[in-house]
């Protein structure tokens, strides 16, 4: 069965087709959920919520553009809506912190460790960091998506980078001490 046929069957609430669609895309969408979630269990919950949203809004997909891109957008928006509902952006100081660059030596810091420390960032910092640094959204887009100001987006990105830089430096110091 082609992807277009699968989509059309999902539009008709065919549960077998929905199961196939889930099998086909759940791995990639779980990675997206994991990137925006606090932990693995929350990512699983977010994935389930995303698929419920996907199946309820699949009628809106008009076969223009990438279906996978549409799925990913719905998933990210579903996860972000959860955080907007939790009001993780209520207590934010809009003073723009001096931005720092985070330099990572791949020999000293593994990708798994880097993803772990990104996941451990406070919600407001992790979401902005992921949207900006990993997914390439502009501060204007992030502000609209999260219903915050551009200044808050910039401030949260700068703070996320500071936390990551400090965590990586502490990690490297521990590694250096252990190798003595």
C-alpha cells in the first residue's frame, strides 16, 4: 500500500491503517518527542498525544509538501502546547543575558552525553534551545510558537547556552582529573 493510500485510509478512521502509520513513523516522531521532553516516559506520553492529534487532524493534510514534515510539525506543536498549558514560561526575566558560544570537543564529550544534558535543561531553556539550535527556527518564529516575546526567546537561548557550557566544562574537568 502506498503512503497516499495509507493517508486516505487514516482519513476514513481505518484503525489498521492508523496502526501501520504509527509503525511507520513512531520511531522518528519519538526522537522528536524525546528532544523536547524532560525524560523518556514523558516523551512516550507526548508521542501518544501527538498521534491522537495527528489522527484527529489528518483531514487537514492536503498532500502538499512532505507528509513526514507535516507529522513532525504536528508533533512539535502538540508537545509545545503541553508546555504552554503548564505555564513553564510564566516566570521569565527578559533581560538578555550575554550570549556565549558552546564549543564541543567530540573527543571529550559524546553525543549521548550532550543530548542528555540538553534534556536536563529547564523546560523553557530546552524548548528554545532545541527550536533555535537544532531545528533552525528564528526567534520570531519561536516567540509565536511559544507565545513569548522575541527578547524572552533570545534570553532563554543565551541562558541555555551558559548552562550547557558550564556543564560541559565541569564534565571535562572531571574527565581530566580522572585521567591523572
